[in-house]
């Protein structure tokens, strides 16, 4: 579990504290629930999903380039470009 410190405006803190008390949850649980709701909202966003796919592809390309560089330097593994051609063929 990670610890996160955040700064809230005084009014935000007061409203959050009151709502947490009225809901009979701790301030920490109220914040966690709000974050969970926000994460669920973002995860359902098709635009962010498309960005995530593009980001994942960029990670894969960078990893392949690094594997190729290691193979060229040390000859320990086959270049990624060869592996992908073999898998396709």
C-alpha cells in the first residue's frame, strides 16, 4: 500500500469531512471511494482506451529496439525483428 499526501482547499476539506461523517465513513475511505469512481469513469473512456493502446504499442517498439541493441552488442539473443518475422511466417 502506498501513502499519498494531497493538498485540499480549506472548503474542499470541510465539505469532504462533513460528507464523510454524514455517510459514516472515514475520511480515508471517502477519498478512496472517490478515487475508485474516478478511475472507473476514466477506464470507460474510449478516447483514453485508444491512447492506452497507442502507448502500449510504443512500449513494445521501444522494447524491441532495446532487445535488438543488446543482441547486436553481445550476440546473446536473436533480434526482435527476426523473432517477429519467424512468428508471422
